[in-house]
């Protein structure tokens, strides 16, 4: 009888351990990957103008892009980057809200 109780206790402990591991992974995914505020924060931390600058510099070293076009592209991107990030953030939040609730149709309009 003691052996049966020990086996049952071990089995239940193993099931509890697996349940806690699965819950921990699911909770972490919910708090990180399924959280639109976290995704928007990461998106805002990316410096797109610097990445584009490096890409244009590589293209310019080959002589494919003129210097005037380079400065125009970089200036335009720097001016538009905050607006683009804001619009992407709005679209992400609306999409996440639609996917979680699904009560109203998805409309990505200006706010």
C-alpha cells in the first residue's frame, strides 16, 4: 500500500511540475509576444534612420546613389520616422484588440 501511495504521489508531483512549466511558458508568451505595448516599445527603440543610413552608405560606396539623393532620403526618413512609428503602433494595438476580443470589425482608421 505504501508503494502505491508513493507512486501516486510521484505521479501527481510530476503532473504538477509539468503544469507549472507549461503555465510559465504560456504566461511569458502572453506578457511578451502577445502584448502590443511591449511590441510597440521595441519598435520605438529601433533607430530606422541609422539602419537606412548604413544601407545607403554601402550603396553609395558602389556609386549607385548620388550624394544629393542620399541626403534627401535620409532627411525625409528622419522627418517621417516618428509618424510611421506612431501609425504602426496604432495598427498593432488595434489588431491585437481585434484578435483578443473579436467583438467589433477591424478598422485601421486615423485616430
